[in-house]
């Protein structure tokens, strides 16, 4: 992701040269995992993988039905909004 605080050159030729250099420089491609703690990533992944299953097991059948109904309503509402162009 580009650094938004960096100023771009006003001269069109300098700007073009900078854009070409940024686009073709293999070192300028950011590492998506940079700056993340591997232990925290693993822990978050572990919790995310089992979270829904355990949550559903702890819910009563009525609560699961209510949750599913609300989710379906949200999906249909989103579909309606996209069709209406809102």
C-alpha cells in the first residue's frame, strides 16, 4: 500500500519516473505478513476456526434459529439494497 504522507513531485516527468520506479521495483512490494507477530496470527487463526462451532454448540435451538433468521434477513436486505441501487 502506498505511503499517503509522501509528497509526489509536481513536475510531470519526475512524477512519471517515480511511478515507473515504484511499479517496477521488486523491493517495493510490501510483505503482507510484515509487522505481525506469528504467535498472535496462529492464535487468532485457531480461535477463528473453532469459534463458530463452539458458539453454535453452546446456543439453544431457539437461539440458533433466531441467529440464522437474523442472518438471512441481513442477506436479503443487502440483496434488496443492491437491486434498488441504494
